[in-house]
C-alpha cells in the first residue's frame, strides 16, 4: 500500500507511541454512540482513557468522524461522538468503506475497531462486552460480526464476557470453531458481563497480564492471524444479582420480539431497555467493568511492549 493510500488518521500521540513501540490500548466507540446515554457516555469515555494513561499506556479510541477512520480522538472528537449518539451510524466491518465515501460519523463496533486496530498495529483492545450469537439465531442467523473478526484479526480483546442477551453456549461454540482462544482472567468461568459466572467454563485460565502477553506472542509465532479473547469478570462489588438481571433481560427480549426489533438495532435496543428496566443499575455496572477492562488491557499492552524490547523484532506480535 502506498503511504498516501493508508486509510487511517492516527493522532500524533498514538502515532508516536506506535513508532516507539510504547504500549497502546485501542478502545471502541459504539459503546459511546449506542451503548450508553449522554452525558454518561462522554464521561465514561474520558475516564476510561484516563485509566489507560494512569496504567502506563496510550489510549486510542477508534471511530469514524466525517468519513475519516480516526485512531486516537481528541476531546472535541469524543464530545462530537457522545452528543451524536444514536444519530451516528453503528459501524461494523461491512460498513467502513461506505461510511468513508459518504463522509459519515459512526461509532465502531468491536469488529470494526479490531479491524482498524489491526491495520494501525495495535495489539490490545479493551471493551465492555462483545457481540455474539443472539438467542433464536437458529431462526434469525443473527450472529455478531465480532466473532468473525476475532477469528480473522490478530488483536487481543479484553472484555467482561458477553451479556446473556446472547446465547452464550452458542457464542462460545462459534469461537471454538473459529480457533479463538478464550482466556479466563483469574477465573475458570466465562463471565456474563453483569455477573461473574455464566455457568459455562472457559478454555484456559490465566493469572497475570504477563502470561497473556506471552500467549499473544506464542499465538503470533504460530502464524495464526486470529485474535484472542480475554474474559475479565466484573469485580464482586460491582456485580449485579444474576437471577434479577436475567428476568430483566427476558423482559427486554420479549419486548424486542413484540416490536419487531432485529438485526443491527437489536443490541442497542436491549441495552437501552435494560438501563430503563434496572433503574440505571445496568449502566453503573457497565461503567465499572469497562474501567476494569481498560486497566487490565493497559497492563497487557505494557507487558507486551516490554517483551518486544527484550526480544527485538522477533518478538513482534
Ligand atoms: N455489548 C454490550 N455493549 C455494547 C455492545 C455490545 O454489552 O456497547 C456493542 C459493541 O460495540 C459490540 C456491538 O461490538 O454492540 C455488537 O453489535 P451486534 O450484535 O449488532 O454485532
Ligand atoms: Mn447482529
């Protein structure tokens, strides 16, 4: 690719960090536009960036602003996204090229953020929850492109598992089929976003950020092009009561079915309804777990950067 064809615009801070091999953490932006209401979305986005910095890495929030694929947003960019909210597009892999040409503004999903992070050379990405196989997918075929991106793109994604708005057993099956390692961070159980245990096991347990960095490097040495999923449970103090949240989720899903909400509108609708049905408790938990993930991602990025320095170019993942 000619330099002039490079489709990304890196902030000066992110560009410098990547050139120096300093730790960088990618952050998604659909959670800003479609995942939380204003102004909590803006405040959370800023706090998450601050946590990444406090943990010694450079945050790179990724979004499409007026058709430009931006890696690393300034305050004005974050504010524009947060205020635009649902008026912005929700960009997955299939949308990026079209949005570039139409000069639109969009939050990027986990799939699109991974794709852009991969192009930029960012190896670690923090989010809240990934998309997955929706309940009823045997009829609707609604399987998030996040899973296919995890199969295809070499980025490690730190999440708090996935919400049980999804069919979690099927979600884990698709990850397995696609060869994506699912690592439980200090847990044997796949977390269910608001709660620490979905009742399902993870493939492998890890105890430290350094261990994750070693696995990222080992995976790259195998020539695998796919990603890694690090499942980091919400802290005990922030977790919601599993049975109560399950009831609210069932209500929200029933409403979505009644109203005929499907496809890309389904996840944002369910998140919004959960917020209302839990009297805002889902949002408080959501904010806490994203921050928790940002801190762990920064630690992984630091450990990875240290290994690359120690190992020279051969250790690049
Ligand atoms: N799950 C959440 N919060 C979110 C999302 C998922 O708990 O904000 C967002 C993420 O950006 C994710 C996207 O990548 O929704 C998945 O959407 P879909 O199911 O349409 O692929
Ligand atoms: Mn979908």
